[in-house]
C-alpha cells in the first residue's frame, strides 16, 4: 500500500489555480524530491500533506485513510527557517515535541514521564550531533546546528512521514553536505517516507529515490492564475529512467549525468 496517495488534488486561492489534478502514489519508505520553478505550488503541496491546508478538490490518503484535518505526530516538518522555538534551549525544544504530543493542552509532562522524555530528547540531540549544545538557545546556534535541531524535533515522535521544505537552502555547501550525510541514515533507520522540496537538482537526485518536477503545462498570459501546476516529470531513480508524464519534452539534464554528479558531491 502507498504511504501517501494523492488523488486528483486541486488547490485554488480565489480565482488563482495553483495545483490542478495532481495524482501521486508515494510508497512507504520512499524519499521523494519535489523540484520546480518558484511559485508553482511545491510548498502548497507540502502544507496539504502536513494538514495545514485542505485541497479545494480531491483527496490525500495516509496509509489508505483520509488525512486528519490538522497536523499530527504522524507527520514531522522542517522548514528552511523558523522551525524551532526561539525561547527554549535546544534540549527543551526537543523535549517540547514529546510534551505537546503527550499533553496537547498543558504542553507539560511531570515525574517519571518527564524523565523518560528528557532521556529520549538527550538521545536525539546526540544523534543529530548537538550533544554539546543542548543548553544553548537557537539564536546561539549556527544555521547548520539550527537545522540539526529542527530535524531532531521533527523526528522526535518517529513520524511516518517527514516533510522537508527547502531545509538546507540557507546553508553553505559544506554544511549542506554534512546535513545530507545526517539525513540519509536517519531516513533509513526510522523507515520514514520523506517528501523534500528543493531548488537544488543535485540534492534532489543525490538524496531522493524518486524525483518529481512540478510545472504548469499550460499558461494563459492574459490570466496567469487560470491554470495550475501538475507533475511534468517523474524520475524513478531505481530503474534510472525519466518519464515525461505529460508526453512533452523539456530541457532537463539527463538523469544519469545528474545522478553521477550528485553522488560525487554527496
Ligand atoms: N495562503 C495563500 N493565499 C493566497 N495565495 C497563496 C497562498 N499560499 C500560496 N499562495 C500562492 O500559491 C502559489 C504557489 O506558492 P508556493 O509557495 O506553494 O510555491 P513554491 O513552488 O513553493 O514557490 P517557491 O519555490 O518560490 O518557494 C504562489 O503564487 C503563491 O502566491
């Protein structure tokens, strides 16, 4: 069964169609990279899978069931910035993930449950390489450390699905490579399904087991909002083939070349 089934999903804001007729089956444990031009609806798609927004039409299923109407512990998310609470230390940020899921109203745990959560939070802080920085506030962390913390917080409840919205976009190339080396084993060990939006093709092909490109196949210059984006390419990286979903060609680099390049960088 697919972890995520996207069935004829449309998203419209007023008279602007952002996504039209999106269909996608994402198998459990896949690492799906989503690429496409700015403004074509990639983040909107992630927000719908997160449960922050509902499709105007169509349905998204998680393990065969309609998505709950709001974000939940089965879906973790990391944004490019501002994923963590600035007023909590690194350790408290991860602890908060346990506290809010166990006690949504109070946001607090006490006694033995708090001690157990604290131990798990410390383990996660170690796992993402922040062992010495647990007592620091986010403003004192570097960009890479902040994203490590955001990842620790997002995976704390061992979500089935991890959503990454340009999570490494603001990092320098060296730190970005370190983050790639961090996220791969976490994804494999946790057995999560990952959806990552990125503008970086090397990153998309280097990390993904599948890469889909969103784009608008039709554009009306008189009414830019009349048509929305669809999946125009779907690269399943196991067989290493590019499938032009809509049957028209676009000047994207050959898969093998991009894959080779990405692997040499990773
Ligand atoms: N809440 C909203 N209300 C109205 N329009 C919105 C809303 N959210 C997104 N949009 C519009 O939907 C379109 C797609 O936005 P989205 O952020 O999903 O694109 P994107 O592909 O992620 O872009 P980028 O790569 O630049 O981050 C944009 O035209 C944006 O202005």
